[in-house]
C-alpha cells in the first residue's frame, strides 16, 4: 500500500512540474490559488489567465536578447516568459519545434 502511495505522489509531482504555464495577455491575481470560471492558474498559482492565452513557457524561445528574468513565470506587459526563466519581447518569442 505504501509503495502505491509513494509512486502516486511521485507521478503527481512530475505532472505538476511538467506544466510551466504562462499567459500571453495580462493576468489577474488569484484568490487562494483559485481563478474565476474560464481562467487558469499560472505563475505558480499566483495569477489567473484566460484559457485561450495560456501557453507552456518551456516550449518557447527568444530570437533576440532577453529583456530580463521572468519572476515566477511572469514578465512585464509586452514580454513573454520563455524557457530558461527569461523574458522576451513578445514579437521576438517563438514556439520551439517539438521532436
């Protein structure tokens, strides 16, 4: 029984860490990690974003120079968080090809 619980806990942690979600539009603060209907928690659960604007940060890269670090997966308006914890001007961010 303990082995089943341990394996389940490990899989939950891996699944949670696999989703590094960001928001392509302006986000709002979550309340106790909960978001209104139609929105998803991003930025470690501290922010809410419309479902249509959610993306996987780790699948994006930057064509140009980083404009600074992404704090909790969030960047200033006009920039997107990309892989390696950096912010990139939205016009310079692109989705990496998945193999």
